[in-house]
C-alpha cells in the first residue's frame, strides 16, 4: 500500500481514505436532518426544535409541532409533502409505501405514517423501557426490514417492522474522535458482500472544529471495513443514502454545541466523493 500521505492507506487492517462534498440543491425551508430513497426521488425529513430544545438553541417555539417529510426530485423540486407527529426528527426511512420518522426528543420512538399523513403506528425502539426506547439518529429500509441507529444501544438495530422484533445488531464503531453517530446507507455495489455506511463525527464547538467521517460495516458480520475522513471545509453530514453508487447526505444546519447555521452548507443536499 501507499504511504500515509496517500489518499488511501490501511490502519489495523481497515481501509482508510478521504472524501469531499459537493452541493447538489437546497432543501425546502427548515432543518433537513434525514434522507430516504424512493423510486420517485429523494425523501427529506424535517427537524424542528421545540420545548426545551428550542430554548437550548435560542429559537422561538414553532407554530406547528408537526414535522414534514418532503419528496423531491433530483433537482430539489418538491413533489409531495407528508406531515408527521415526529419530534426533533433525526432519521427516516421509506418502505412499504410508508414514511418511518424517528424521533430524538419526547415522545421518542418511530412514527409510521402513510402517504396521506395518517399515523399508522408509534412504537419505541426495542430493548428499552416500554415508554422510552431512547433517541435515534438514523433509519433505513432494506429488504423489508427497518434499521435504526439506536443511541441508547449505541448500535445499528435491524427490526421486523410488523412484529417489532429486534433481529440483528451492529455495535457503533467507537474511537476517541468518532463519538457522534448519524444516519446509515445500504451499499450493494459488491455482489454478495452487502455493506452499511454510517455518518460519524466528533464532539466539537463549531463547524471549524468538526471532523465528520464515515464508517463502513460488513452488513452480515458487523465488521468494520473502512474509515473515511472528510476534507476540511466539507459539509456536515446527517442523513445518508446511496443513489446509483454515490453517497448523498444533508447538512441540517443544526449541530449540538455549534452556533445555529454555522456550517456554510446549512440546508444543502450534497454528494460525497472519495478522493
């Protein structure tokens, strides 16, 4: 392998490389903190700050607490809007013709909503208290199953969406600099070797101090396959999907301990390119 100065190296048997971000289009007005794929385009999940969170971020209480899911085409044109009762949405999935919004504030849990904005179910993340399974920073629909980035468990959890039975768990990759976890995306680019990408980051006080990255897991064993560091000045990844072999993310504009809209890419949907 090339030396440490190369864009590609090895660390303890794990591939290491770098990535940059490229703006695609602006999200509808609001804080975009979740993404999901559908045949018609890209779903974007709205995050609102209310109650204690609104006070924490020095923002006024929103007039409506409902958080929306917007279906947009690949130019950013809004095709459909679904209203959901989720709170502080930090992840979403699209599957079985339903929106699955995951909350990161009370009442927590997963909100299953149909295309007419009707709430079908509200259930807590499994393996926790019945009334509070903890927060969530991501979700993904794959092969009829719902994956949840469960903060209480510090793991990616695969759940049967009908029985709500937990089936498989991949512990979050952990390091001194990678202790914040966001959304995930399925990677089927290598036949017979499915993988999952997860957006990660560090504890920081500003965009300038942020060190976003990616972790790639073997979807069958949970083994860490690859680590990616973003080049300085890259957007702040929250939601994550893979579309036609390319990772797509969103910059929410809200980040714990950062000034609001500190990132120059706040509100943008962007492409992730490996370098």
